[in-house]
C-alpha cells in the first residue's frame, strides 16, 4: 500500500488502550487528523481493569512482605507499649480505593495528553461501515467518520466458560476483584498462567488463604522451567496450596462460598473463586468480516509485521491481534501501524527482542531465546545460570531466591537471550535486553562497569563466565 499524506489524512482508532493511544500520539505528531473511539475510558482495560490495577495490588502485597524480611534483617516493630507487632493487616476496601484511584488518574493523564496534541476523543462504540468509514454511536448520537486509515485496537476480555460463570460476588474474573468489600478468607484461583500466578501471590501476601488450581504439571507452564520451579517453591514455602495436574470442571456457588469441582472428582471449597483461564479477543460486532478483514480461527485479527490487516488502509494492534499479549507490544504495534500508514520511517515488529515480566515475588523477566528453544535445538547456544544467593547486594537485602541466566551464541558469543528471577527483575532485564537488541557479545557486557555491590553485577558476572575459551 502506498502511504497516505500525513498532513491531509484522517485516522480513526477503535480502542483507547496502549495500542490505540500510542498510535494516536504518533499520528498526531505526524500531522494527521486523529479520532479515538473508546467506550470504557482512555487507557482501556490495561489501565482501568488489568495491568495498572493488578500491578498496584501486587505492589501493596510486596510491601507487606517486607515486614517478614525485616525480621530476618534484625529489625522488629513495636507499638507504643513496647509490644512486638507480628502481623501487618490489609484494609482491602482502602487498598482497592487506592488501586482504582491510581488507575483513574493514569487514564486521565492519557486523555489530557491526547487532547493536548489535538486528538478528538469520542466516548462510544464504533464499527467499520466500510474500509474508509467508521460508524460511531455515543451519548451524543450517531455519526459516520470518514477515514484514510483505520486502526482496530479493541483488546481482549476475560474468557468465560459455561461451567464457571462469574457473578461478581463470589466467582470473579480478574476485572471484578476490585469491587470486593473484604479480603477473601480462602481464595481458590483457577488457572496458573501469568494472571493466575500473579494474583494468587498478591492475595496470599495480603493475607488470604490461597489455593492455586493448575491443569499442568507446574505453575507458569509457558515460562522458563527453572524460573517456574523457583516461583512454585516460593508459593509453597509461603503457605499457598498448589494443586498440579488438576483441571477444573466447574465452579459453583455454595451458600456463602464456592466449590470448584475438578475433572477427577475432587472438590475444592473456598469463600471466593478467581477465574484466570485466558482471554478472548473483542472483535465481534466491529464489522470486520463484512468489510473483508481476515480473522483467525481464534477470533483474532490477522496482521503482518507492520500491523496491516488483509484490507488496504485497515490496521490492527494489541490483544485483539493475538501477536503477544503485552501492553508494550500493543503500543509498539500501534506506533508501527501509524508510521507505516503515514509514510514515516519504520521497522517491522521484532518479537525476538521483546522483554516481558511476570510480577510475582520474585519477578520473572525474560528476553530473546528461551530454554525451550535450546532444548528443542532451535538455537546453538551456551547457557550460564548464576544464583542470586551468592550476590553480595542480594545478601544485604535478604534475597534468597532467584538467579540470572544468559544465553550466548556459540562462536560469536553474542547475547541472544536471558532470564532474571529477582525482586524488580523488570528493571534488571533492561541491560540484557540492550545486549540482545544490539547484538552485544558476552565480553562487551562483562567489560562494562557495574556498581559494587549491585544485583546487576550478577548480569556482568554471568557474561564474564561465558567468555569463550576456545
């Protein structure tokens, strides 16, 4: 497709999440006339009901866990009478108020920035009337927006099963947990993927008794096996009940609680159940198929590496595409789409350099090739794992679990992947990502100064141990 003239183009974006609002900022910067249609609030689910709220909740639980670490460091808390304080208590309604206030503030910041650069925001629902027109319904009425470029960035929603229907009170999706008026006494989390693992540990840290129901052999089945083993060990050590190879058959209300029925006939009871069994793309009712946009069997929009769909002038970004369900990837897809459509310099999406993080405690951060790639002989690499327990800064901080793992290409020594399991691994993965992105070799990483003592010193040490000797 020949790019349209940015200065005379009209861009309509369906969805105000990371893919949508980042695309809007790029398009506005390039001089396009931009309209964003969003029904729930700027920032979309990522800001309002998913990423921002969940990570804020997790941060609160992490803060509470610091009280336990303090005792190991020789620090104890006392009240005014000199009595030792042994427990920190979470006021869940107050925690949730802060969580949602923060999400709302972030949403308003995004809205303000878009308005500042001249983006029109329509609160309503939109659908493609044609490849060059979007029909919009809002509180002000209906209108049809002409468009030279359309970006579909409508995201995904929690998967709901007929045998486990959420009621918003006792049986909950991850978008409904912020309405809880009290901390669940016994929470049964169904699903041990990223969302299930993160929220299971968050509520455990807040003080709930937690049972994690996993259909697979271990938690986080799609992640680095060494990292997943560390997290599962931490879960059990902190008192979580983890049920492996336990596939859920149904979830039902049982008086003032819930019962989770497993396919092998066992029953797990609790006061609440949290469903974390995946998500489905929000692509229905958008007029996509009627204008010829190809959908995958899963319902996701099929896109190429510059976010084009099968229809000229129509692009898609984010979780509705199923490329990789990360806010950072959605944002990059949106930016790439606008740069491509409006004729700016652009490079195709490269998933090989995407860093990702799981916000358990400790966190798991990854980039580049994986242990699975190595085990399946897709890459020829050296691997080095360095336990954090030997890092001096980790000792000072009371960190006993975690590691740094680097993958280096045989021959060249180029860093092609890495895993960090540590508190704030989301920050520690950045130097590894830089190395992967820019094809730095292990000697270049090892010869770069690090602060002593620091956790990042383990990244350099791992690289140093991968120095080729042949």
